[in-house]
C-alpha cells in the first residue's frame, strides 16, 4: 500500500524547482545553491542516464499531480459504487 499522505509530505518538503540531470564524471551533481556545503556535490553516482532522467522526472510537482489524480479516481470510484447500491 502506498502511503499517499507521507508521499505528499515528502513532495511538499522537497525543493520545488524543476529537477534535471547533469552528467558528471562521478555521477550527477547537485548545484551549489542546493548543496548543504554551498559547493557542487554528487547526489547519485553510478546511475545510467536513463535512471537519472527518470529520477529527475519524479519531481515534487509531478508527484503532487499524481497524488491528486489518484485521490480523484478513488473518489469517482466510490461515487460510482454508491450509485449502484
């Protein structure tokens, strides 16, 4: 079971800017302004470009939109079920 409340909390707490991947020798760096140290750091080493692009696409805006669609679909299914009772 997916905990939508926890997923929503995490998405809202994450950096809201567009996410992207930037190839780097050791992995994919996190830009200095987002780094705890203020310097570029690698956040994911050893990923394929496809995996990095996938992870970047699962940004907070996308996750929140998916949660909204799931909740809407669940509500519609419940209303449909109640209409047939």
